[in-house]
C-alpha cells in the first residue's frame, strides 16, 4: 500500500538518480509529459479518422455544392480545395494508404488534411482545459490528469457510438475555437480579441452563438469575491492557505459559498452591451447572408425535435444519449458545489440551455453536438475529483497535527 512516507522516499530516490546523471528534474519531466500528450493526441485523431465515417463530401464542400447547413460552415472550404489538388497532399495520401496502421481502407488528400488540421486543434483545446484548471484549482494536485481526461472525454463523445457514428470536418476546429473563446472570457482578455475570434469562428460553425451568454454570465458575476478568474494564482493560493480548515464532507451537496446576486445591470453598460450586440448582429447577418447565397443547394436544415423525441421514447438510445462528455454531466450537477471557482460553477448552468437548443437543431444521440463543452467539462470534473479526494483524506486523517503530514496525504491522494 502506498503511504506518504513511501511516496516521499520514491521522490527522493528519483531526484537523487537524476542528479547523479546530471539531469534537472523539471527539464526532464516537462518534455517527457508533453511528448506523451502529443502521442496520445496523434493516436486519438488517427482513431477518430479511422473509426468514424465522414458525413461531408470533401469535393462538394470545397467547391460549394454540399448540402445545407453544412456548406454554410465554409471557413475550411479554401483549405480543402487546396488540399484536394495539392501534389504534396496527394503523395501523403498515397504514403498513408500504403501503411495500414491508421487507414487500412486507404485515405485521400482530404483525410490527410483533416489529420494535420485536427492534431493542433485538439492540442490547443486541451491546453485551454489545463489553463482553466491551473487558475481555478486551490491545490494543483491533479494537473497531470486534465489532458488525459480531456482526451478520454473526446474519445467517448466523438468515437464511441453505436449509431450516428459520423464525423464532420469542422468539429475539431470548432472545439478549438470555442475553447479559445472560453479562455478569453475567463482570463479577462481584451474584448476586441473575443470579438475577432467570434467573427472568424462563426464562419466555421454557428455554435459560437453560445459564447455570448457565457460572456454575459461572467460579466454579471464580476462582483463575486469567489470569482477567481480575475485573481492571480499567488493571491488565490495565499487565500486558501490562510483560511482556517473546515470540516470535510463527502456529501454530494456540501456547504456552498454564500449566494450572491448577479449584477444584471452591468449587462447594459456600454462596454458589455456593445460587444454583445456586435457579436449577435454579426452572427445574424452572416447566417442570413450565407443561407441566401447557397439557397439553391439541397438542404437538411430542419427541426430535429421529432427525431429526438423518437430517441427519447426508446430505451436503447439512452446509453449513447448520456455518453456526452463521458457521462459526467449529471454527476457534475449533483456535485457542483465542490466547484469553488464561482465563474466555472456559474458556467455549468449553460449546459441545460445547450441541450435545449441542440434538441431543436441537432441530433442528441449524435453526441458530437456537445463537443465544444469538453475542455470546460474536463476542467470542472478534475476540480471536483480533487476536492472530493482531499475531503476524504482530511476526513480520515483530521487528527494529524503536522501541516507537512497533511500535505503528504494530499499528494498521496
């Protein structure tokens, strides 16, 4: 059984071994972890391309003849038009087709373009999940877990399907764009950066509309003292260290911080109202224009309510319906008060709105419609796990007088 003493001994031996070899520990571990994350990402993207079926025809999409609403998401159309005619991509497709590791059925230049595009998109989205955790965590115990959990949620959400196992070429860029939007909102970056990102990302997929309520909720909660996104890490940790310990609990509904009112009046301030109005107006004008431009294309753009009700009436669809974000969403709502970052806890209430809107225009059993939420869910799930583990350790070893011993127990957790 691992104890704090055995873990400390292992750490000392590991540090001594590295010192004898003349290797700095941090200089060794960081590149090793990043290399492992890169390998994990390549494996995920390769399996995603191999195990799912493309729903969009690359050639029709690149030349403007794909069905609606898919053709309206045309940010990547010039890129794929270039890829389909590129001698380099054609040679790459031929090489990949000869090697049957990821693509035993062969692959075209469009698939190679997807491979090279999706890897950096997944890496950026995972980086955002890590940054959110690093800012919100009070103890920084499980930082190493965020990216593997993020990839695990991507695997369940995008690949593990019994039905509707389709992939869309704009899904991973949409994952990246939405994660960057959350990053800009959470860390209070200049509003013009959010507007610029919104303008580009909307050309890729219309789910950018959800960034507006995320932004408004964050602005309405600026006056909350527990709103840790606006504090530095050092201040955040100092406050957690100076606070007196409270009795731990494993209850699903622990004592929450004091409830404070949202400042809805801030939403009509010139800064917030103008930014929100600009993004909303841009989103509306763009979609009116682009649907009119491609009005002669065949269309699959219609309400999905009837099909979603059909799925909800049949129990066999429920395992896949609840698999969105790795089945974690119901548990996070039950344990939401373990999320001590008020901004992230507030954002959790955007999930029901997402489900409602997707039940109208999306197919719920096609769980990729929740993909943009994965960086946020991975961060929040890690925070909840961290708090529950530490609460369990404190509850079991609350009699320990030494602060150092309690820290060893937390590290062991």
